[in-house]
């Protein structure tokens, strides 16, 4: 059974930083493209960043470029999202996603709140 468990969320002041982690189990981690999505209250879920299985290719939503960095450690079956220069509009539940062809898995999410 596949499990994706996010951690690292919390309350941070504007301009602050957080690092989210997503620990995966039950899958051949390096074969999966890993992504972070987020969903703010009243809004649709949106892609934040994505990284290839071997970690050589990554892409970001325009509003996150230069502030967020996605990375992965295949030895630890973990994907990370380093977030800097956080803004109140970054407040959302952040979800980890693993995809390989028709296989698509989601974590439960971790809340990030940016507020003074």
C-alpha cells in the first residue's frame, strides 16, 4: 500500500521560510515523478512544483519561481519543498503527489499559514 506523508507545515511570518517534506513508502520511489500542489480556501488545487524521478528536471508555477525549490532524496524516499520569501497568499494546504503513468497517489496534506 502506498503512503505519502507530508510534514513541516506550520505558521510563519511573511518573508519567512519553511521546508516541507514528503516521505513515501510502498512504491519504487525513483520511478515516480513527484510534485507539490497546494489548495487555498475557496480555490482550486494548483501545481506548485514538480521533479522527475531521478531529480534532473524540475518545473515551477510562475508565482513560485525563485522562491521555492523542489528536491528529492531517492535513498530516503523523500521529496522536499524549500519555501522562502513566503507571502500571505502562499497560505494553503500543501499536498504531495506521486505519478507514474496511470498510477497517481496523494498525501493528506500539511497546512502552511503565512501571517503576522
